């Protein structure tokens, strides 16, 4: 009996497995297809996600590499670029003193930037100044800050902006070359970087700033620093020249550059470094960076030609000094427009700057008789103002649709009110530069004294301020 039961059980078991398998295989074909499709879609989504992550990583790496390179290029503009350019233009007894002024900014402004400057410029604050959220670089991490640059670490953005903060006060030294005490210069320009530069940087580029083009107040266009860097430094330079007075013997004593070779090298370094200044302001290795790069080069070339032609007609000979001065004027004028205009517009801006800035140096400076030693106002103040206004004329939505796709940007596209915005930005930059510089000069003068003594000026800054000479020919 037991064997019979066991046999039946085994028979049922043998017959049951195929029946169970047949039952399972009886799943409707539509359901099987849906399951296969869902699995295929999930696999495709995972592959797409992995591809997007790899693309984002590659873009971040490329953008970061370009921005670190641009930061180095902008630092190159101060030392050795500006140091050589200014150093060659003064008399040989002042070359080290002049170069040391640029080098001092590389040290002093860097420390101030880390302590409080970056926070005042790019922290969240009000319309005019940032707050203290990033004091001592607190919260400035290796992760992106989407308020400013979504694909690079905030520390990269911070160090890039530092290079702008370094060169801006260094530009002012060209106006008071050969006659300000080193100690007073260090205090004055350190304070200036906090009182004038940081508020202006915040107003133009900071979140919630008064002049931020993407904000809700005054839509002033400034791609790479026409108002922030060149107008502030150029106007402050004029104030310094007027406050300190003329150099001993000026204008009756000839004071030609002691080494045009050094100045020539410095100007060429400025031209190269400026690609980081303007194209780097795209904050990514993008087509916009290409546009700024191209515009920078063509504007500079046109300005060098414009200045040379004006000087040739005015003095009868084209000079190396005129050519390199024109190039710098073109670099200055295209700075605010570099990421907004077409190449032919950039060339027009450069040509206009060459003629206008040479007119300011040869005619206006002579007419008023102020001693802007190295023409910081004639090039940076005048060129920056012209460039900022012409940005409002030539800005094109095809290059940078800052107000939206196909929405007019500049006057040539029908947005005439942009010129008014540009004048407003220029006015604010002029105002803060004049008021801030006068107050700081007065304060430093009354506490430390600004100008070297007559004996020290005759001996030169190298010996009187640093106890060394630039050239030992024994």
C-alpha cells in the first residue's frame, strides 16, 4: 500500500513540474514585452545618467583648468607686465621704487582679500557692499557657488577675482610715480582696495549689486572690469596727481623713459595677460570666452594703429611709446565690451580708443598742465569711460543674450536705454573714485605724509625708499 501511494506521488510530481512550467510560460506576451521594455528603458536611463555625469565632470575640469590659467595670466599682468611697463617709463633712479609698488600690491591686497576683501566684494550684502559671510574665506570651498560660476570651485573663482583686485590699485601708481613715500603708498592703496574697489566690484558683479546687469536695478554692462578696474583706477589716478602736485622740474625738465625696451616687454606681457583678463571673465572654457578673446585681440591691434596715426600726424614720427600706449588703451576700452560685441564692433571701439586716449594725453593733459606721470588717467580713466559707453552702443544679443534670447541688448539693436544705463554705471564709478580717493589721501597725508622730501625726490625712490639701486654699473 505504501509503495502504491509513493508511486502515485512521484507520478504527480513528475507530471506537475511541466504543468507548473507551462503555467508560468503562459504569461501574456504583452506583459513580457512591457517588462523587457521597462528593463531596456532603465538600462538606457542609467547609461544616459552616467554619460551626463562624465560630461559634467569633463566640463568642470576643462572650465577649472581654463580659469586657473586665466588667473595666472591676470597675475602676469601686474608682475612682470605692469611692473616692467611702468618701470621702464620712469627715470632710472626710480625703477625699483616703481616696480616695488606693483609688487607690494601682489602681497598686500592678497592678504586683505583673504581676510575680508572677497567677502565685501562677493558676499551677500546690500546694493553697495557685500557682507561678512566669507570673512577669513569662511565657506569658500572647493564646491561651486552657483551664484557666480556653476562649474568651477568657488576657491577658483575667488583666486581669479583676487588678480583683478591686485592690478587695479597698482594701475594708480602710474599717476604719482617718482614722488610718493613707499609707506604711505602701501597704506593708501591697501585702504583704497577696501573702500573703493570692493564696493564697486560688488555693485557691478556681486549678487544684489546696484549695477549688476542681471539684477533688478541699473543694468550696467561690464564684462571684465571697465568700470570696476579701469575707471576707478584711472579717475583715482587723476585725483592723486592733482592732490600731490607736479614732480620737481615738471614740465620744464625733460623726463623721458629711461628704458623703452623694458616698457616694450611689459606692454607685450600686458597684451598676452589680458586674454586671461577678458576671456577668463566668461568663467568657463566656452564660446563666450572665444568671443572675448577674439574681440580683445582685434581691438588692441586697432587701437595701436589709431594712436600711432594720431601721434604721427601730431609729432611727425611714430614712436614705440605711442604704439604700446595705444595697445594698452585698446585693451582698456574693450574690457567692458569684450563679452558683448561682434569682432568688427570691437575693432571700432579699439580704433576710437587709440585716437581718443592719444588726444587726452597730447592735448588735454598739456592744456590743463596736471602731472599724470605715466598717463594712468589718459589711458585707463579715459579709455575705460569710452569703452563703457560704447559697450551700450555695440552690445549684441547674438553674442551674449544677457536679457534673454533675441531680446535687444545694445543701442544698435534698438535698446537705446542701455546707453543711459552705461552712463549711470560710469557716473557711479567716477563718484565713488573721486570721493573715496580724496578722503583716503587726506587721511593718510595728515597722519603719515604722502610725498617724499625734496632731497629724497632728487636722489630717487630707489635709494631714498629702499636703499638700493636698479643698475650697478661698476
